[in-house]
C-alpha cells in the first residue's frame, strides 16, 4: 500500500497591493531624513570645548560655526559675530594642526596660551 501524500495548496493571490507614494508619505520621509541629518551634524557641536581636534578638522565651515556657538552658550556668552567666528576658527585650526598639542581637544587652546 502506498503512503498517502499530503498536498498543501498555496492560497491564490487576490490582487497585488502596490505601494503608492502619496504627498503625505513623501513629506514625512523628508522630515524624518532631515531630522536624522540634523542630529548627525549636531553631534560635533554638542561637544563644545570637548570637540576632538580630529573631529574639528573633519568638520565643514557650518559645523565649526555651530560648535563655536555651542561653546559660547556653555560659557554664557552671546552669539559671536563673523569676525569672532573667523578668529576662533583660525586659532582652532592652528592649535589642532600642531603635532605637539597638550590636549587633543579644542579645550586645550585655553591652556596653551602664553601667560
């Protein structure tokens, strides 16, 4: 006597669902993407004085400026003007390019000034 075979039938597809991109979904995706990008760029600025020189050197101009704003906020100072931004960036670039820095963070600039 032959063994009974078990047959499993696959249910029929009752119409395929296609995902349509609606304006609401598109705007939502843009908002989520923008929030992720904002968080990614804000990481350096949230470090303030503790921003490593390697991070400082890899930042673009906008990220460096947001870091400077964060440093001023930590110190309770007003938002710097464009000449203050330029001066701070120049000092930080000089400090971070020195291979013999005492501290590998922007904070080391405070301790490296001549007395």
